[in-house]
């Protein structure tokens, strides 16, 4: 008989700990570790009396054609799913409360249903009447989606087993409870057990299941990260408060490319798809001004232009501010250090504020040159050429390194009316005629060429 031990689990990332601690070593979150009864006692030692049965094995060859993906017709959603929803797959949609997950999935369910897919939407958070009212307001009342309001996992699985829809949406996993687990709904044990049963059901019955998970800030409720490893596809719905743009980002996809983004705009009548995000992100850009640099980036398979904005001002603080929104702050520190050490341009005594316009988040190293450009332009109070986009990775020596997909970046820039690109010297470019290029070998050369210093 295995000894019964209590376990300590981080509710943010699901990491197991031997003892309680204020901060989780695995994800760095504070006050998220709670004590829980272990999920299962696990098998006893050795093979013992109860032997398992042998699992049937088979080869890789198959004569069955791959099952067709089903498309919702919402191009932004289909793209992030990797070209449509795969039958029998499990998709997790995570995001902050109130960001629009329920709205997105209700619209998604209606879109699938209108194309002949059988869709069931189970809400554990809102009553059916509330969901119906929202559907009415979104103009979806005529879509053949069937609604249920339930939190009991067993009842939900029984319903899905009888109905056998093509698609089931479970909103949200934190409200579900399974009677086989002795823990409160929303605890790591419950959330894991519920996700596990839903995923198993999806595979067995060929029903695509979309599970909603709230990103949680306090430690009492488990976040979506604890089930990421179980599902086929993980999507995060994100956006800045105060901005109407919402990004659906795939961080894991067993059936398609990860890092793909879908762009939406939250309007009074629900989420509207944004087919041309570059135009949207640059739309607020007025006259060329110091501190602004246009970065030609790639998100997943799609080029997206964004504006990096910098403000540099004398500081009254002993350790000046470094406020970075939408960019990796470690990367920004590195670039500041390279500017100081390799080009002799210090930022000591100066507050630095950096931001990506429109609430976009940029993680590509290819953004280095645009970040450096925005910083220098703000510091020198001199605008970068208005017709130019920038891209290139900066190494610690100050040299510029080529990046991937230069053609796509240039074509997108050209489409949006830019006529010039500032890029690394070693960058190979084919098939972007009509686009002027200014090739730069290192950061010192960049400072000399652009700012004439
Ligand atoms: P919701 O989908 O309920 O968020 P989640 O399920 O992620 O918690 O969206 C809630 C927010 O969206 C709410 O603050 C209002 C806003 N909203 C609109 O602006 N327009 C709309 O048409 C809808 C339905 C919601
Ligand atoms: Mg919701």
C-alpha cells in the first residue's frame, strides 16, 4: 500500500513541490503554491498480482485518407487553428477574464454550425438565457448551435456521448467538477482531471473539443498552463486593456504551425476580423516623428508591420527608468548595452520608455534594429526616414545578422507604401523589386549612415 502523502502544487504552472514555498521555482509566480491531495496513489511497487493486458500494436501505413479539417469561415480563427479544426482534436483557449473568449467561441461555434457542423456550447459560467441574449446581440440567434449550462463533468460527457456533435465548446474548465476527484472546482486536481477526461473523450469519439481556461492571478484557481501538455493545440487570446485589438496566438499546435496569430477587433457587435493587421497597427501613425521606427516583422506565417516607439528623457532617479511594453525587456537591456559599449552612446542618466503601438507584442530578435533605431532616433531627436522599414538582429559585438523571410517582410512593406528597407548587409533578398535597400554591417555603421554621427 502506497503511503498517502500530501503534495504541494503551483496553481499557475502545475509544478509539484515537496514543501510549501512563497514563490514557485518553476514559473516564478508568488503565492501560487497550495497543498493538495495527490491525484492518484499510482501503481503499487512491482508488477504484482494484477497484470495489465497487452496493448494492440500496429504499423504506420494507413489506407484511410486524412480526415478533412473543418473550416469555420472565420479566416483568422481557421488560420490560427492551422487551417481549420481537426476532428477529434482538443484545443485549449486561454486568456484573461473578460478579454473576449466566450464571445470568440460563441461566434466560432455559430460559424461552424452555419457550415453544417454540429456544434454544442456548454457554459459553466453563464445561464443558457444569458448566452442566448449575447447570441441575439451578436446577430447569431439563427445559428443552429445547441446550448447547455452545466458544470458536472459526468453529465457533460454523457450528453456529448449521446449527441456526438462534431464540435463541443466547454466554457470554462475551471468551473467543471468531477465526482471522482476530492477537490474543489478550479483546483489543480479538478482542472487536470476534467481536461484529461475531455481530451480522452475527444480522441475516442472523434469529437473536436475546445476548452476555455482563464488565466488566473490569485493562487486559488488553477490556470490553463496546467493542462497545456494534454491538449493538441494551445491558443491564447490576448490584448491590452484600453485597446480594442485582440490577438489569438497559437503557442502549440500538433496539426499546424505555432506562433500563428489571428487579429480581431472588439466592437459593439462582437469580434470583427482584421484581415490586414499591418494597416491597423500603423493607422495611428501620423507625421514621421523622433522615436518612431517601423519594424517589418513575421508572426507565424504572416508578415506584420508594427511601429516601435521610444521616448528618452533626462531622469531624476538614481537608477533611471526602463519601461518596456510589448517587447522583451531583456532584449532591450542588451541593445542599450551594445549601444553604449560598441558605439559609445550611453543612456546613463536617461529614462527610457519603449512601446509597440496598438498593444501588439513583438518577440522576434529581428526587431533588434528597429528597437535600436527608435532608441537612437528618440535620443538624437531626429526622425528616421519616413519611407523606411527596419529589420535585423543585433549581436553582442554590434554586428547585424540576417533574419528569415526577408522577401515576405519587404513585400508587406511595399504593399503598405514603404519604398525602402534598412537591413543587415549579409541579408539575401530575392524577388522584392522596386524596394530600395540600405545595407548596414554593424550598429556603428547604422549610427553613421542614418544619424550622420
Ligand atoms: P467575454 O467574451 O465575456 O470574455 P471572457 O469570456 O474572456 O471572460 O467578453 C467580455 C467583454 O467583451 C466585456 O467586457 C464586454 C466586451 N464585449 C464587447 O465589447 N462587445 C460585444 O459584442 C461583446 C459580446 C462583449
Ligand atoms: Mg467567459
